C-alpha cells in the first residue's frame, strides 16, 4: 500500500513537470517561483518517502531474519 501512495505522488510530480513550461509562459514571475517551490517540495517529499520505504523494508527484513533464527 505504501508504494501506491508513492506512485501517486510521483505521478503528481511528473504532471507538474510537464506543466512547468506552460506556467513560465503564462503566469507572473511570483507565480512561477511559487510553482517551482511546490515542485521542489514535491520532489523532496518523494525522495524522503523513497528513503523511508527502503529503511522500513530493511528493518522488516532484519526483524524477520531474527525471528527465524530462534
């Protein structure tokens, strides 16, 4: 289930990236800057979620290996 949320947020980042040139052409400078801040925050959140997912999987794997040894 965690990967579904990660995929949904990744799709959002891709859509935002696709619309970035349109925003630069049609919106004011401040709105374009706000758009870039939101895009950067989205990419940063995705990176943090990927890192958390990898850490959780490693912890689950370690917990499973400890219980099988006993």
